[in-house]
């Protein structure tokens, strides 16, 4: 038997700052850029009851950890559950099992922030956000650690949601945070744009992007849904989290591919390649860049291991036991 640490969402909720998440996730993507294994998600859909079950995984050899995410959303309970198994990459033994719900916006936000740090202009100070849910909040919290924003503009179709989001962050950030009444008002003239929505059709017109803008899109990972239009993809230096995902479930890229405005060669690099320095990031002030984030095991394992280490230091969590196959596989 081996002792494995079980960590609830409450156990890990206050263990790390957005900056700590970002440091861990940046290191994870650097390892990916140097060859660490990771693959796009597997996604299974059911119609009755309607729901989605999905998983993805990665190995971070230098961290010494591997694992991923498994979660269900919808089905009869119309809710979601997130589980993160974490293993020792050298011994193979299970290190921890995390309830991954509370860390989700932070680790995903960290991936977006790493992309902003690598691809946005150094002098970026205006950010436009489309979406006001937990993921949008996680993106802004993390991104605010890599640039000194002075003006934050947020749009959601629901006025109360955007006003509440603006009020919350206007108190939390040094920047002026204000709600606007259209996605164009959020996007136009922004140095950084973040989309974090459940929309299945583009949430802004790509012609509204000013030269030099960086866009992080993280709300969709489906062949049939997209947040960005073909104009945005065509105009931009396109960087996905995983190159393989661009033609697998990156709906925005696939729509541009189907429309004939780009070819598969339009994929500039994976984020990890940019972080590791094996491929260049931004090369000019006027360049439009896009980071297409669909969620990977890279940020998940990186964040989970960081939380696991901190939990061990603080004595948090509950020990559970797993039997090795040599004992349990009795036939």
C-alpha cells in the first residue's frame, strides 16, 4: 500500500497566489517546449441525459510529476466535478488526488498570463475582457501580475454581470475597471483582449483589433464552436497550447481553415516552444498575436504539484491508500 494525499478544494483554495500559479505553469510549458509529453483532451458527449465527460494528461519530467484532469459536466445533476490524479513521474506511485474545482480558474488563468507575458507588447496597459464568469476572473487576476494595466474594460451581455465584475476588480486592482455595453467597446484599441465565454459564435469582429493587440481565447475547445472569427485568425500570429489541438478541437482555427483563409502552416508555434525559446514570440510592435487555450495537462500537473508540495509543508489534506497492482491484481 502507498499513502496518497487527498486534497479538497477547501484545502487548496488559499495555498497559492496567482503569481505562484503562473510561475509553476510557466515552468510546465518550458518543459513542454523541450519535449515533455502532452496530448489534447479526450471528450465524450452524451445526449440523454445531456452531458460531457473529458480528460487530458501530461508528464513533466523535470518537475517529477505526471497526471491530468478528469471531469464531468451536465448529466442528470446538471453540475460539474473535477478530479486531478497526480503521480510521481519517476516511481509511478500516486502522490495525490485533488478536487480540482477551486484551482481550475487559477491554473487556466496562469496559462493565459504566461501567453500574455510572452506575446503581448511590453508596454501593454489596456485590456478588454469579454466574459465575466469564474474563468474570466481567473484570467484577469493572473494577467494583472505580468503587465501594469491602467484601463480594464469588460463586456458581458448581461448588464448586472459586467457591472458586478467591474466593481469587484476596480477595488482589487490599481487599474480603472469599467463595464462597457458592447464587445467592440471592450476590444477596440485594447492592447490585450481576453475572451472567456460559453459562446459558440465569434464574440467580436476581427477588424476591430488594433495593430499590436494580443488576444487570449480560452472559452471554447470544440470543433463546432468558436470565440474568434476567421478575420482574427487570418490577421494573427497563431499560437495554440498544443500544436496538435489546432486541427483537433480548436474551433476558431478550424473555421478559418475550412474557409480557406489559412493553411495548417499558419500555426506559428506552441506556447511551450515560445517559452522555451525554441521558437520566437512577438517579432514586431504592430503584430497581432493569438493564444488559443483549450486546456491541457501541462498547466494542470504543474499547478497540482505546486499545491501538493505546499499542502505537505502545511500539513493539509487526508492520507488515503492505494494498493499496488502486484498486491491487488489477484485474479
